C-alpha cells in the first residue's frame, strides 16, 4: 500500500511545555481508500488496523464533504455522484467493524 504524504509539524502533546521539542508527522496528500479485498487483515497488527480505520475515516469525511458540495440546490446528487458516494462508503468501512 502506498500513499503520497507531506511532512508537517505535529501538534504538541497534551501538557507539553514551551520548551518541549517540536516533532514532525506525515499528512496524506492523496485521499484514496485502500481496496478492502487487497488487505490481508489477518496479517495486520491492532495498531495497523487502527491506523487504517483512522485513515479511511479521514478519506470518508473529506471526500463525502466534497461530494455533498456537488449537490444541487435541492440537495440531490446526480446518479454518477450517488454511485461515487456509495462506492466511497463501501471502500471506507472500518476494518474493526467488519473483522
């Protein structure tokens, strides 16, 4: 599995002081879900499953907001956008819920 990321300054930890070191983190640029059928869930650790579920949650939130922006004044989506929404919902189901 592969993704394009950018390095950003990580938010400070709870209770961090002004003298605490600054840490860096990765932030995804591409928001594409990993295809569930290509994931060997039995080979993932709990931490990896948590990361993947969090990533898919981010993908779902960001892309569903963009799809909703495409709705007309009546709030209805075109058939193509409905198919896109349905596909996105299927692809970003949490592994924890389906495992």
